[in-house]
């Protein structure tokens, strides 16, 4: 079976923990993406911010988008990842168990890519992908914040 490295999107969009929600939203719009990976100044993974996070945790909570940072949005949330040399079975299992649509791919302590549900749909067994979509679609909110 293929590894994460073989199907991942290389050079994912990464933002700094100090980037504002406004900057993140503009970057998502410019890049036509729904998530950015958040790293600290030492390039260590801190989490991920999705368009849903911006809608619920910023707009829905009436927070100041210019004053809310990526670090504020990922603070206290578990970071779920996959190793670059892990196989797709583990990627699917991890996504199902954590009810996430995207996984940062790490090699050692560095982010090297990202795997999305769409990547798996193109490369994994149809049954595995079907189960993944079913589990994620039926999962409750997993932001940890309601």
C-alpha cells in the first residue's frame, strides 16, 4: 500500500502562530483552500486552522478577527498527524478515530505535507474511503470548543 509521502500534497500552506484570523482567511481565499497548518517561529507544528474554525470560533463567538491569532485558535487543541512513511491504512484509521478531514504529514519534527480526504479518495480502497466519509460526516464538533 502507498505511504503518506507518496500521496500527500507537498508544500502545504503554513502560517505562523502570530498570524491574525483576517490574514488566515485572506490566505485561504487567495490559495483557494479550506485549512492552513500553524507552526511556531521554530517551524514546529502547533495545529491547524480551518475555514470552519474561522466561522465558528471567530465570527460565531464575535471575536475580533484582526486581534485573534492562529495561536489563539489552536491553543489547547490536540494536533493529529501522520508520519511521512506511514501507510494509507493508518492515515484512514487516524482520520476516522479523530474525525478529521485533513492530516498534517510530518517527517521527524518537520511538516512536509498534508493529506486530505480527497487525496485518500484518489488513492485508497473504496470501502475504506466510504467508511471514512461516513464516520467524519456523522461526527460531532471536534474543535474542543463546542
